[in-house]
């Protein structure tokens, strides 16, 4: 049998379906920023806890910040994530300075 069809495709389809649950929720209108933030943080946590997908979590943080740019707690969480997971102090400093400017 075709390796892609029997081994890779089922895993890819399964992971896509798992992420679609989060993506659908993010597409809904939320009554408050706090609710939206909670949804983003659940998705980020899923990527880190379940898939250990650091690059994916970074992208999700950045997507969340596009919507919630004024949320200083989210910015600080993102900067801590960069320091902790990416071990890139200069990037963390640059992101924090970018927000303060």
C-alpha cells in the first residue's frame, strides 16, 4: 500500500480535525476580550502540551496579539514564552520594546 495514504494521511487528517475545533471557536464572535483570550490560550496550551509545537504556539501568540494588541498581560506572557521556550532573550527584549513604543 501507499505509505502516504496508510501512515501519513491518517495522522495529518486527525491533527487537522483537532485544530479545526479551535479554529472554529476563534472564528465566533465573543462578548468580551477575556473570553477571546481564554480561547486563544487554550489553543496555545494545546499546541504546547499535546503536540509540543513551539513554532505553532508562537504563531498563535502572534495571531492573538493581532486581535488583542492592547492586552499587556498577553504581551508579557508572549515575551515570557519567547524567553522560556525559544531561549531568545534578544527577541523577547525586541518584542517588549516594540509593544512599549
